[in-house]
C-alpha cells in the first residue's frame, strides 16, 4: 500500500497545528476545518486520511466499543491516550472532555441505578432498567449492549423481575407446605389447619389463618405461640400483610426470598 | 370467607401469576388408586405392612415396610436383601404420592425385626407413660455374642467435631463465653438480634441485607457476606453498605473529644471495653454518597474522637460476646489467649444496646458540621473518585509502593502508562485495527491515583 500523509508524523503535526483546533473533536469537525482553512494541497483524500488517523471522538468510541465493557471514569483517560498516535496533548484534553460528556461510564450507571433503590420493597430489575434508561437518555452507552448492562447490574444487585418476585412470594404465602392444627399440637380440639411459613432452616417464622378460639384467643394465635412463630391474623388482611413483608437478600443469579429477615425461599434473577 | 374464597381472593392480587391449579379445570384426568400408585413407586419384592402414622389436613403420612435390596434404598451398589421402613406421603389435595427420604433399612433376617419389636414395644410403653421417666433404655441384640451393655461401656478415641460449621470442642476450651448460651455452639444469633431487626425495619431497611456472620467469640467477620437472620450463628455484625442511602456509624472511642453537636437520639451500641460513653452511634442518611464524595472514601479514621463510617464497614451487633481470644483491648492481642478481665469473664465481653431508640435520620450537612467541629480531618472541597478501592483492612491505606507491587514483571505492558500487569488486570481494545491494552480500572499515576 502506498504511503499516505498519516505515515508522516511531522506532516500530520504541521497540518493539524495550522488548521485544526483542539475543540474540533469529531471526525466531521476535522474534515470541515481542513476544507475551510487549508489550501489546494489538502485534498479531500488527505483530509479524510488525517481525520481517520488523528485523535477524534470516533476513534476513542471505537476503542471503547471494542473493549466489550462500559468504561469506568478512570479508564476514559487511558482510552484517549492509546487512541492518540501523534501525542497531541491539547487534543487529548478536549477529546477527553467531549468523551466524558458523551459516553456513559460504569459509575454513571451505578449512581443512576442506586438512586432508584427503593426503601420499602426489594429492588427489581425494572428499577435497574429505569436507571440505565435514565443514563441512556443523556449519554451513549458504549462498550456493551444496554440490555446486557441491565442484566449484569440486576444480577450484581440481586434484583429479580417483579413478576418473578411476586410469584415466589405468592407461592410461599398462598400455598405454604405446612399446615398445623391445634389438634396436631395437642393444644386444642380444632382440626382446621393454621398455615405456617418456615425459613430455609425449617424454623417456623409466621403462622396465619385457622378457625375457632382457644382460651379466649384465636386458635391460630395459640398455634403460633406453641410453634414460636409470629401470628399474622387470618383472612385477606393477614395474607396482604404477609405479602407486603417479603424481601430479597443476596446477589447473583439466585437470591434469597426473605420474610422479616429470614430466608424462606429463592428467586431467580434474570 | 371460605378457605377457597380466601385463596382465590389472594391470587387475584397477583396479575399474570397463575395459581397452581389454574390449568384446565374442566379436563378429566385419568385416576389410579393409592394402592396401585404406592406399589408402582416403591420398588419392593414384597410389602409387609402399611401404617398410617399421621394426618395433616389432606396430607397423610404412611410408614411402609417392604422387602427390597440395599442398592434401592442407599447409594451402595450391593444387592443385599434388606427390610426397609419408609415414609410415604399421600397428598389428596394435590393428587400426589411421594416416597420420602425418611427411611430405615435393616438386613432381611427374621431375628432383626423380631428383636426390634421389643425395642418398639418398649418405645410404646415409654410414650404411653407406662415406664418411669428415668428408666434406662432397653438393651437387646440380634447379633450372637454381642452384649450391648458391654459395648456402651467401651472407651473409644474422639476427635474435635463441628456443629453447624463451628468447632464446638475448641469453643468449649476457650474461656470468656457464657456456656449457658446455646447460640455459640452452632445455634443462632443472640436474642438481641430481634431488636436490631425491628430497628432496621423501622428505618426502612432490609435486615437480611445488613446482618453478617462474625467469627465465634470475636469481632472479625467470617466473610462480610450479608446473610438472612436464620443463617447467623453466634456473633454478628451490622453492615453499613457503600450505598447512596442507608446506615452510617460514628465509632466514639474518645467521648471526651466528641463535639457538642446536636445529634438526634438514635440506636447506640457499646463495646465491652470502657463505659457506655464509648459506643457506636448508628444513624441513617439518604444522601450518603455526598458524604463519601467529600470524604473521598467510605470511612475515615483519625478524627480525635474516633472513626466515621459511611459504608464498607460493619458494627458488631448487640448481644455478641468476645472471648479472651477476641479481646484486643490495651496490650491484649486478638487471636492470642489472655484477654482483659471483662472478656475473660463468662458474664462479660458483651456488646450491649445503650440507647434503644429508633435509628435517626441525618442529612449530610449534619455530618459535615460534626467533622468541621472535630480535629484530625479536613473535608475535601471537590468530589473525588466515587468508586474508591475497597480497603481490605480498616487500619490499612493503599500506598504507592503497594500499588506498584501489583505490577507483574512477567506481565503485559499497558500501552498508556507502561506498567506491566497480568492479562486479567488489562483490557484489550482495538484502535484502527491494532490491538492495544490499558489498565483495567484506569492507570495509576505517580501520586497513587487512577
């Protein structure tokens, strides 16, 4: 292949210094500046060759995309540095500033996602999506597919899809695998079962439902006391109260489903 | 409301979540008798007897005695004839029959069940109250020449054993832990955990994300992994977490130097050393990242009154107890025998709640004011790296020398800074068709920052 102007660093320096200002940070800016200010020696081919080889935003973004990851704030400088083949310090400063304004960093995403962490319920993938979308509305997500970013952030935070969480909570509260009656425990004659939710160690956590009374109080309460569990009442109010107290803990592709601090099951994060 | 109506009412709250029995209710399914299902499920040469042992609602528990072979009931690949007593669960609500793992096998020799019958008969008498509570167990043997009483009196060597992942024998030999408390021996955390759970929930925080297991008798963490309460054993910590919202803690070691700042009443925990004025003040802040930005880190030390922790630290939970090996007070060294009088005592060494108030919320400005009134630290004027490197040890700071130690002389050179790193510590990128490498996380300059 025959040599081009890009193969002659002194020529590149001379032309760039004469016609291209540091604030011409994009390829289009460079070409426009060369065509406007330069003489007949700078043909369109020369201008394009220069714009393709000197440091521009596009060159840095191409490098970021090739890395396969969203860059961190600290990595931006290194991306800019290694994209500059002609040691143009002035251009490095302005291109770095332009990239920081244009490209989302891992810290931008982390802050946006964390700002959506709720205080009264578990964090869901939908919260993560909302955070990533907010970042994407003002900056470009480069280096990784936004959907992959959402999935990675959700797994890192143990944030399942809301439907998966609600389903797991419903299965735990709606059809508990443990029904104990006062008759079973020998504390009463009622045979109607009281639902018991146990933690993953098998210890009873909460009891609800039941029918009848024992010693002037609901049979379910007596069963709960006998088992050493909380009594959550009966009826739809009890089920609603229980449903609202499920949370998650842990991170990764499978997290604990917890009830009042105790692990009672698992939820997949996807 | 009937149980069915209650159940339907509950499921209606979860749109898109189908109930387990929502599928084709009108389709008629083929049926099979429980007897046939049981014979199909149980691999048996013969079923000797079936006993219904319990019923819970529509779930019935059966104990089935069958003749089969050892390879059917165990992982051993031996076709030895055995008699197996096995629990089978019949669920009439869900139309399900399952053979459980709850079973007992014995060799298929008539003398053995005959001898066991005597044991079962004695068991029956005990349960009925026909024998004295302190009557010794019935001893009998189906093995010729084996006297069970002589066997029980024989001495054999024992080794240290674990209960729930904790070295029980070792724990028992170390002084300074109340032996009457079961939680230190593979059981759960101290009862004070319930109060902590209440306070955290009150503050809108998930307890399972903030509690972590500590080493028995010490304040060191097992692994800094937040765990649900039911996975805690013995001493526990309350993680602050490096998040924008959540807990912060003031570690007041020198209360005489603590500024007279107006802080709200809040939850406070004292350590076993010193008096109650030396304590951890636990607060909540919804803009912790602003504090971290001004501090330049998630924790600072060297304030004249103690330490300020915003995240990435934990507070030892109340009810935790230090043994002599957990004591680092004064001249005592953690991990070495011999602690202070408090930690060597079985009734001492406790972390206690000294202010049982709800965890109060403060603003970053309140903490800035506290720092401004303290000596030993100055707040930075500009935000710094919001993702500072995690410190593995509270006492250690990352030095330029230690960063340089991370260089790998046999590694690959970063095309930006020239440092040599292992491949995992570099990112490989393409610039105009040529492969280049940069330090993962950013290059470290001569001043030690990236």
